[in-house]
C-alpha cells in the first residue's frame, strides 16, 4: 500500500514538474504557409445531355405544341461523333448519371444523362464547345483536375510551409535580440485545394473561356513552435 502511494506521489510530482517547465518555457509559435500550382495531366469534363423537342427551336411553337421528341441515344451519338473526330477514345467517356427531367404537369418526362469525359488537353474543351450541337446539351463544365504526381507536390508544399514558418520565427525572434532554438512542436493545419468551378451554359451563343482554370492550386499551413534561446 505504501509502495503504491509512494509511486503515485512520484508520478504526480513528475507531472507537476513537466507542467511547470512547459509554462516557464520560452518559445515562439508561428504559422507558415505555401501555395503550389500544379498543371493537371487529367481533366474530367462533364457534359449533360437531355432529350428535347424539335419544335422548341422553330421560333414559333408553344410548349403545348411540342410533338417531335429527339431521343437521348441520338443526342449521345452526336456527342460521341464529335469526341471521336477529336481523337478522344471511347473508353475515356463514362456515364456518371442518368435521370428524368421533370416538365410541367401533364407533359412527358425527358430523359437526361451526364457523361464524364477524361481529357488531357485543355484545347480540346474549346474544340468541343465549337463543334457540338448544343440543342441537346444542358451544361458542360470542368468537374475536377488530377495529376499523377500529386503526392510529390504535397510533400513539396508542406516543406515550403515549414521553411516559411522557420523564416518568420527567425526574424521575429532576432528583432527582440534573441536566437531561434530547436523545434518543439509541429502541427499540420488543414490544407485546402482550389478546384475550378467554371461552367458554361451552352444554350448561350458565346463559348466560355477556360484560360483561368488550367491549374490546381494547393494551399498548405504548418503550425510550428520553436524554442527561444537567450
């Protein structure tokens, strides 16, 4: 019993001593940040196709007069033909979603489909927009960008954030006539990815430009605590 009490007293004393040391410890804590811009080697481009009526585009018919439905498979054939002409392989085209488009009460449902097209060249997007028959297209947009070496970029971004933290801590401490000591703690903050959300309403006459959305931007933050040396 005495042995247990003695061990408990030692443990309590050690914990108290460590807390006191931590409170009295002289340190500086800073956040270092970095931004990496990555050129993607894989572009996911979404095209949503939807059934429509030919009368919608004759400039005179009213919705209740629509009769000639253009089926989904015919619209998809046109899209795939354009992609084939641009040398996009068929295995790069995947169906992401199929659904029904609700219209006004009493009118037929129209079927829609979303295609996920994997591209490797941004110039193909402009060519697709120029050549495709937009009557059966509701939207076209960039979904996400990828790069096969993304892990290497993560490593580089984190290292640069750490170096930025060290540089910041150094000039702050030296401004007070002190020196920067060893690293006490490193905490990796939440990293953010900025993906493009560019969307083109293809029913409009002008094609959207994607020049501003050709890179993946990754932001990194590292919280670092350094010892201050007298």
